C-alpha cells in the first residue's frame, strides 16, 4: 500500500499522462523497426532527415490540438487557420511586403481567431465543436478571399528571389548543423510549450479546467482566460504551420492545411492525450506525431497506396484509444468498486 | 468572546419563475457550528452560494468580519475567508492532492511552479489534521471520504475562517464520520465558524451549537441547539407535524417470493443466500463498502455473477443483464440517482417512459403519445411527484422528487421484486417519509421489497427483517423489532481476521 518505496520507474509513470506517452514511444519504435526491416532505406540518414522534417508540421498541429483537448475542448479551426496563415503571408509577400511585417500581420490575424474561439467557448459557453466549426469555415473563407479566390503567385515575384529564398530556407529548405530548420523550429516550440504546460500556473489551470471546470472555477481559476490561452496556443502553432506550408510551396495555396485539425487530434490521441480533457502530456503528442509520420513514410517506402495508408492510420488511431480504455478500466475498474 | 463573523440580512434571490430566497437572515459567530436546516428546496444551498460568491443576491446586506460586501466574486469570498465543502465533491480528479489544494493560487517563483514546496505545505496541513494522505496521490484514486478530507485541508490551506459543509456525511461510513467530527471540533476550537448543512438530524447532537431553520425560501428561526427538541426542529422545517418519522405498516407474511442462492460475484459478493416473502421489507444494513450495492448489482445483472441461482415465485430465473431482470419482474432503484438512476438531461416524461417503451409502443415501435401521457399522469399522481409539468428536465427536480421518478419508472410494470439502494440519501425529512410510505404501499401490494440503507434508524424503523453484511458476506439476520443498533453494528463490523 505504502508508496514510500521510491521505485524510479514508478516515479516516472506517476507523472500525469506518462503511461500513454511511453506506450506511444514503444509503438513508434516497433513500427519504425518493422518498416526498416521490410525496406532498409527507411533507416537511411536522408530518409530520417526527411521524416523529421515532415513530422514537424504534425508535431506543431498536435501541440495545438493537445492544448485544447486537455482543456476538454476541441479546435476544428486549426487546419483552416494554417491555410489562412499561408495565404495571408503569401499574398502580402507577393505584393512586396517585407517578410517580417507580413508574418507579423498574419500572426495578428491568427491571434484574432484564437481569441474568438476562446471567447465563444469559454465566455459564451458554446459547444467547442460548433464554435470552432464556425471559425473553421470563416478562416477557410478568408484564405479563399485574400487573393481573390485563387492561389497566389510565387512569393519571389513580390519580395525578390533573395528574400524569398531566405524565407523558404528558414522555414523549410535550409539546415542548421545538418538538421532541417523546420524540425528545429518545431522542437524549440515543443520545448517552450512543454514547459508552459507542465511547469507554469497557466499550464496547471489548463489541466484543471479539463478535469473539472466547476471545481477549477470555485478555486478561483479564470476559466475564460485559461480557455482562451489554450486556443491562442493552438492558433499560434497553426500560424507557424501556415508559414511552413507557404515556404514549402513558395506560394500560397488556398487548400493548405486541409484536414490538419484531425491530424492533430490523431497525434494527440495516439500519444495518450484524453479527448475528454484533464490528462495527457506533450511528450505523448511528440510520440504520436512521430508514429503518424513514420506510418505515412514507411507505407510510402514499401509502396502502399494512399488508400491503404489512410486505412492503416485510421485503425491505429482507434486501436490507440481502445488500448487506453482497456488499460484504464482494467486499473480503475477495481478501485471504483470499493464504493 | 464569540464575535459575529457573518451577518446576512433580508437576503432575496429570484431565479426565473422561482423566488428562492425571501428576506432571509443568517448569522454565524466564531468558534461555533451552526446547523442550517430545512427541507430540500428551502434555499439553504442558495444562501450558502451567495455567501461564497457563486450567486449574486438581488437585495439585502451581507457583512463578513464586519465588512460590508456589495458584490462578491468567488475569489473575493475566498480572500474574505469563506470556503465551501461541496455536497458533490468538487475536485479535479486528474490532479494530485497538493495540486488540488493549491489550485488557483499556486506557488510560483519566476513563473515556474514550486511543486515540492506546495507538496511540503500540503503535507504539513494534512499532518496537522492527522490525515494520512500522500500529497502526490491523484485525487481520483482516493475514496470519497479521503477526497472530502482533502477539501477540508484545502479550505484550511487558504486559512478559511468560515467553512460551509454541505451534507458532508452523506457518503461516509460511521468511522469516517467520527473522524470528520474530530476535525470539525478541532476547527471549532481554533475559532473558526462552521455552517453545517445536513439531513441527518440525529448527528447534529455531536457537534452543533446553534441551528438556523429555513422553509420554502424563508427564514423561520434561529436558536441554541440545547434549547430545542428534535420534534420541534422537524415541525419548524416541514411546517407541519410529521406524525411518525418511520411509519410502519404491518402485513401478514405470505409465501416466499424471491430467493437468492449461493450468489458470488467478485470479492464484494461472497456466498450470498437470502429470501424475501410476500408482505415484508427486507433491510440490508452494513457499513459502506460492505458489498450491499454490489449484491444488488449482481442480482440485477449489471455486474457478472460467478455463480448463484435466483428464484422468483419458486421458478428459477436466469438474469444475465438488466433486461432479463426487468422482464422477470426484478427492478432496481440504484444508489447514485444522478448517475445511474436518471437521465438528468431528459424530461420527467422521457425518464418515466424509458424502461416502459414496450408498453406505450405499437407493433411498429411507434410511441403512442396518448398511452405515454396516461402512464405519466398515473405515476405522477400516484407518487405525488412535484413537477411543474412532465417536460421539465429530471435533473432540475429536488432530490426527493428525482427519487420518486426513479421509483416511478418501475411501477408501471407489474414488478415482483423492487430493490431500493440508499433511496433516502440526501433527501429531506418530508420526502423520506413519502419514500417510506411508497415502500410500505409496495409491501401491501404483495411485492417483495429489498431496502439497502446505511442509516441504521431507518433500516430498523422501516424494514421487517434486517440482513447485515460485512466484507461481501452476510454476517447476520435479525428481526427489526427485536434488535438494537449495537447488535447490528457488531455484525456489520465482524470482519474476518486477515491471515
């Protein structure tokens, strides 16, 4: 009974959400090794680098969605905000606006969506599914409208080749110390948000309102502010993903980021973030997004069709949650019976 | 020596369509336990929610420690020293004990949480109260009684001077209640003021100094506990004389209706044998966690049985799921009415009809609204369910009326066995008597009634025969009119010696 005996493994597992995260990491290793054995190029350095770069988008989207999921809500507008971000930034740059200024304006627009989501859900108590469904359409609509219902030209036409290259290198094509910048950006943001969520007051409040919003409120937690913060993080990450998509294509695509909000749910859930709120850690999201990308990459490498890829990924998501449910009811079921 | 720390005068509060509080006065002094009494819907909780800043009053004055407050937010109330221990425990189940205790006022240094400091501080407060809980433990893993202790510790960690306890003992065992009373006495000795809301009037004598009585949103009276009798309190609360707290109806014991043989289901249901005869109520007494609820669940087919036979009117019936039980005529009014008994977001009508859809549907499974209406009207009439109309959400009714809906949905069927699991928990004196009368009516109709309750007086007052359980086993069986509380308690605590 007494937990005084300090078993290091138990201590690690006692961290909230660690169980799910570790399961996802184990799954990741297994999946990676299986693909690697079928096709050895999966292990090749170049493939690993590409894998990490492609995974970065999913990681950022996953962080975005995880913050909101932990508060017990959902953000369906992430993909559209990413698309909006790519389109606004690209449109401004094709008109010759300095990339920094363009990014700043874009960020402001995304922040507006984040605050709007936070208020609709936190203050006006709309069901998050509906509120963010609304902002999802609105943001996508803005993405269509900014350049008059068509994709933009190459950004180099506005800001010149040199500036365009610098922008694209910074977000996508460039490397630092042999690692793609995209991955470095996402890891830096991961570390910052990991710290925010696990070590700060706002992070604690995010867990609290996801666990029991009434209790949190009565303890003096500002529910509106906390909800808004979670949606702001979400919008910010979506904005950065928009920059990455813009840099990758060198232009703005109206459909950029389509369905990304669901990829975010998948990354989070595979990593043990509860869609019901209150549990999960970003380490799990990291593992979840890696699982996602490894599957996509691995299935590609062994020549599976897109259709098959989707089916496998769908099964994995359901399986991950099922596993979580089985593990939890197996443990908690006993404890509950004690009355 | 005893200063007035809270004074509320002429407090009024209306909700759409209801006047919840009508010029209510309330006063609390330091170092006293003030019982706030009244039936459900009397406005006790509303008054306390105003004091703790959850609701805003419409009019009236409120002073806390002599300072007048116009508009009080939960945070301001907390800062003024008011803490509320909720009836439905309000904790973040995913967070640890220390995290819950410091929620909303976490200790930070340069924006970083000081976890170990908070844990130490939490440990200190828990130790001070002599509560043995690890501050790192996740709250959801603790039993309800411990969660409540954590809530009290949380209140003390903000140095609350005014503690409001809303039905703190409703989910505790006798031993845990003693522990709670020990803590309450300590808090009192520290000079804190405690508002104590409870429907268990018999426990007041142990701790209470004064009582304030409310009825229908109005202030009735306040007085010293010593100067008033229990009967007076009850008549103030209900506004009429309740002739008998435990109305008993004697019936002739008839033939055996229901028999359970060698029932086993997990650790909490071990080798259970008993029968129920026509014209009797069989009480199930025991401490919380004795396996009574598990037994009812196993009989009803909610939890799987490992072995056991069930006979109804001499015929063996196979019950694998609740549907089997209902078809056979065995029904259960479960313990947690909000969670298991009702769909709180559905209307009273929908709840009443839910298990009876087969009775109101035609061959194509289309619901006949005429039959539906008849059935609802009949139940509401028969059980005297107080509801504005049948379309009200069941969750909005008072506890007693919710319980009647839970029972009512089974009465449309010709059930043979009705199992009540803690039917009177958290409901007021008047409504309790109505539930007792209902059980008596069933008994007179020749229906076998099983009555699980943790409140000894009501088991002894209502049941004809009492079966006592401990640790998943039946440890005794007595006739209710030939036993004493002590005898039952002895049997309820006859644990097996652990190897």
